[in-house]
C-alpha cells in the first residue's frame, strides 16, 4: 500500500491559525519553519510535517513514531528508523507527502510554468531529450520526465547528489542498484505535474486532498 496526501495553501494564515498548527510540531521543527522568511515557504514546511503526521495515523503508527524520531541520511533525506518509508515535495503553493510500509517511495511535484527548455538539456539523457523534442507538447513531456527523475532520485535516497542525467526515466520503471522503481502519475490539478517512484509496483495510488 502507498498512501499520498496533499494540500494547497492559498493565503497567509492568521496568527491564531499559525499558532494552532505549530503546537502540533516538536520544538525543533517549529524553529526550522519559523526561520523561513517568506510566509509561503513557512506554511509549506509546516503543512508537509502535518501531512506526515496524517500519514503516520493512516498506517497506525502515531503511537510508535513521532516527528522527534526523524533522522537524516548523508544526503539530508529524512527517514524513520522503521519500516515506513516516506517522502515530501512541494512546489508553487502545493505540498504532497507519500509513504509506504512496503519498500521505497519518492515523490515530486512541479508547478507548470513556461521556461526555456533548452537550458535544461544537460539534465536529460539523449533518449529522453529526443522524446521531448519529438513531442507535440514539449513542455508537458519535459515536466513529465523531470518529475519522474526527481521522484526516482528521492526514492533512491540521493536526490540531486546524483545527476539527473544519470537515470533514464522514459520507460514505465527504472532499475537502479538492483532495485526497480515503478512510476505513477498523480493527478493533482492541471497546474501541476506530479509523479511517484516506488519499489512497490502494480498498485493504484490516489492523492487525497487534505484541508489543514
């Protein structure tokens, strides 16, 4: 089973709303969030952790794991010293958290906006770049591959410490270091492209919207 929750923050919280949400986090994570200067960055940080709390409840782990148990690998990927694997991503005003008790999972979400795609050519394999250039919608194909790449590298655990061009995500799965990562599109909205990569394959995943 893979569970995914997402939310969007569309306005600055009032002081009372902020206080009510911060009290649910341990002191260290409160301080990390409050150090962020922009209100949106602050709220996305808090929202991501609140979604993680909801994920723990979904798997019945809220009494076994708490956010103070969070650890970080050498690439600063957060994890619990337990069977649960999870990942959080945000872009624009949306944040998503996915997790599984069966293997590794990574997620990436990107707000779709017009960019000069050629500036990013070095991040793709020759095969992927050919697919992008032959596509009737280059921008859609770009974000399709980009979110797959980030989701895969986050599931692997290295993130951007591994070059994006080191993995080819043009197939329906990726084999890396003896693990096979299966891709699935998560439909958030037309404004975003979102993918998960997970070692648990052939499982239909739905992203559930949460109002915090």
